C-alpha cells in the first residue's frame, strides 16, 4: 500500500496547491490513499463544509484536525458523517471521532488523530489515549496504523515516536507548519517531527507577515490574514507500507514556481 500524508493546509493558497497538483501526484506516484490535515484550510482557522468537500474533490480521502477543529461551527455535525477526524483525546461525549478504520486494497488502514498538551487546549493525556487506541486496533487485527500527532513541541512528538515505534506504521507531526528534516524509518515506523504546511511559503507559518511582525515588534494584538499574493508550496510524505510496516518513505515538496524536491527517509 502506498499512502500520502499532506501537512497542514493553510487557507486558499494551500487549497489551490492541492487543486493544481494532487490528482496528478496521486496518479504519478500511484497513491492508494491520501490523508491531509485540514484544520487551517478555511482562511487559516478551522475547516468549513464547502472547503472540506473541495479538498475531497481534489483527491484527499480523509481529513485530520487539531486545535482549530472547532473554529467553524458548521463542520461540527459533519464530523459524525464525513471522513473528518478531530483529536482523539478530547473528553468523552465530544462530537466526532479521533480514529477511523477504512478498507483500502482489501486491507484495513487505521488513522488516528491525537493532539499534544503544551500550548494547546485542555485535552486528555495524548500518550495514554494513543497507546490505548493502538493496542485496541492491533488486538482487532489492524496492521496499518497511521498517526497524525498535532503538537507544538518537538519533545512531545519525539516521545510519542519512542513510545509507539514498531507498533504503528507512521507517526507524522503537524501543527507547527515548519517542515523538519528528520524523516526516518525505525522498526517499521515512519516518523517526522513535522511534515510542514501546504500554502504560502513566503510569509510567517502561512500567514501574511505584517500582523506577526506587529505583534513581535510592539506586543500589540493584530489579526492574522492569509496573503492575497504569495509563493506557494505543497508538502507531503509518501510511504510504502507492507504488512503494517513502513518499508520506504520520502518527503515531497512541490512549489508553484520551481522544480519539486524529494528527500528520502533515513532507515535507522
């Protein structure tokens, strides 16, 4: 099975990159399944219903979330009926789900969406919840398990890797929007601290630079905005998975104005 994972899609620039490239990439790289983090897809904050349908039409099979999962209230009733996840470690009774098991090429694939503690809304322990979910899935015979760990700090993501390496197919970090260069495969588990955003690459984490600069220079509040004109990027990790083990992986960076870049995973 070959799976693609797209990092945080930020606003219209990110959506436009999927529109321009994802169908072609699915065909070129023979992708069987595509996961994308969509929690910033609507104007940088949350995911609206129209934009969710838009991303599915471009070739995403399931969308994951994070701390902005609840920003667009219209999406909340759709969490129970569309292939859209929110973090698993919200308390019992919260709408939606954090785990989805689907059939792909005559085998099951499980996607887990979990959120870190540091700098995030109040949630339950991500390590205990993820570990419990993985144990339950493995007991049910699900071999291919992919985790979107939406977290702020590198230490949390790295610790999750240490906890679950060899037990899941992949742990892919999202949320910081800045791609890291530590793509690796350890004991059959693909890991990267952060996949990186898909959207504007010449601002500040996908946003126009003016508001962040005002905040840092003056300490005064300023509203973040998606830039109207920008240079764009699409970032995706592509993994080959056999019997639940990642056997090969590479990072793909697609630009709107230059050649794409591929970076091979290090096999530890």
